[in-house]
């Protein structure tokens, strides 16, 4: 294998895994809940970080603000999320799961965790630890490259 082979690129493998996981997740969540993958991500974020804002979700998810806003609008239309204006500052809008949203969230979490456990089961404890150490090193490198730019 030469150094020019795309399969030698770390990012190539990360991208392949991410795309495959995303496709499978999108199919599952559409079939089970009638939700787009971005809507499920945002629903999970609001469930994990209650009483949050779109700006805060952007920081937690690394999704862009427009994508989050579209997902929130879709979740609102489906009556899964509500926007709550703050009495002291009506410009500040907090997001919360509705009762129906909490029910969906309660079903999504075990699905997500089950898929995660099945994926992790393919790795022994040492492999999992090594993988997460490698991710930490990659994040640190990417962070330093951004700082250097």
C-alpha cells in the first residue's frame, strides 16, 4: 500500500463509520418515530440538557445554528418540543420537551444505548480504552491546528 491510498487516512475511516452509523440511525428513527436524524439529535440534546437555548445546543452538538433551528421547528410541528419565553427577557427562548417529546425521548435513549452497547461489544476493554485515548489525541491535535490558524 502506498501513502497515497485513501484507506491510509484516519479521517477516511472516521467518515465511513460516521456515514454508516448515520444512515442506519436515520432509517431506524424514521421507521420508529417518523423523525429525521437531526430532529432526533436535537430531541436527545434537549432531553439531556433541559431548559436550554438554541445557542447552547449549538455548543453541545457542534451542529450549525440553522440546522438546529430547522430541527426545533420540525419538533415543534410534531408537538415534541415547546419554546418558552423568559418573563424577564422575552428575547431569550428556552426549549423544553413536551409530554409527548418526553415519551419519545424515553424510547430513543434505550435504542441509542442498545446500539452503542452492541457496537462496543465488538471491542474488548483495552481496545475501547485505546480508541478513546486515540480520539482524545485527535481532538487535541485538531484543537491545536485551529489555534495555529
